[in-house]
C-alpha cells in the first residue's frame, strides 16, 4: 500500500493566489527584483510561454500563468484594465521593500504610513496591474 498523499502540498497554505499575466516571464523576473521572490517551478509550451509557474514571496507561494486564447477566463489585470483583487504582503522592513518595488518600476498608490490598526503600510501597483499593500506590524492593538 502506498503512503497517503498530503491534500495540501508541503509549503503551501489552504488558499494560494493564482495571478494571470499577458506574459508571465517578465512578471517572474520583476517579482524577484522587487520582492525577492524565488521561482519554484515553471512549465512552458513549445513557444516558451509560461503555462504554469510557482514562486515564493517570503513564506507564501503564488501560482501564475500567461494569457492563452483557449482559456478566455484567464485574462490579466492589464487586459481587464486592473484587478479587483489586492494582495497584502507582510515583511520585516516594509519601508525598504516599498522603496525597492518603486525603484523596480511600481507606481505608488498610497504612501507608506503608520495605520491605526497597528500596521505600517503603503500601497503600490506593479507594472502588470496588480495592487499590493506592503506592511509590517508595528504594534499590537
């Protein structure tokens, strides 16, 4: 009898974001530069376009892929004109990562500032249309 396969893969959480890009390869490169992401996996088609990839930012995995005509629901934030889904990223030094992302080409949405709910946080839009809040907890309420 074979051992049981874990229903949630090791290193993953029960919810994992899955982001779609016009072209996922530049996104993987950008997240590595801006957020220190580590690429875990990449599957490409015969033309080299990413069908599925996985990266890790901090302790959180994120799945991603490029747009493909045969999957009309798979449309990037760029194609849709933005995304209603925003991502909240906790890090040790939010000011440094925020500055790093801006230097890599992100656009500031909200300035970095202390929030009444205990976080220091700023908002930005990455070059692919996804909104990120970069935060560090600075006090417990």
